[in-house]
C-alpha cells in the first residue's frame, strides 16, 4: 500500500501498487507502477506491505501533474527491502539492502 501524508501525518491519498509483468529487468525483477490521486501537497511517501515475499525498492520516481518532482534512491545494486519476513534480509540481497534489514513500512521525505 502506498500513502501520501501531509506534515501532520494525515493521509492525502492512498493506492495499492501492482507488478508490471510486461517490463522485466532481470528474470526475477520487475518494474512496478502506481498512480494515486492526492488532495493537497504531500510531505511524506509511505510504502507498506502485508506480504512475506520481499520486494527490493531500488528507485522511486514521484510525479505531480506529469512532472517529476522527486527521485528516491539510485539505479545501483542496493535499495530498500519491503517484507514482513525480516529473514528476507539474509537471502540473496544480503549486503545490498538499506540498513541490512527488511521492514514492513518505509517512509520517505518528499520535501
């Protein structure tokens, strides 16, 4: 689930991301896209999961009215691990994930 929050922590918009199976990067990797209608100007992007099959978030592009306003992360061999299973941090991604841990929630500053 993806939520956009204001400075007071109130939800301005919410959506669920889906896997784009037509855009393979590697045999085990996929690009994911989502669109969210947001009321107001968000200051925080929150991504959360309820699943135990890990997702590695390498780069996140944020657009407003079709214009890129923020890029989080870099196109490299590391990123944020999103999973309810903290043990996923010890798999193939060991040494490639932020803070060497998987989390159910990651928050990103959009300011």
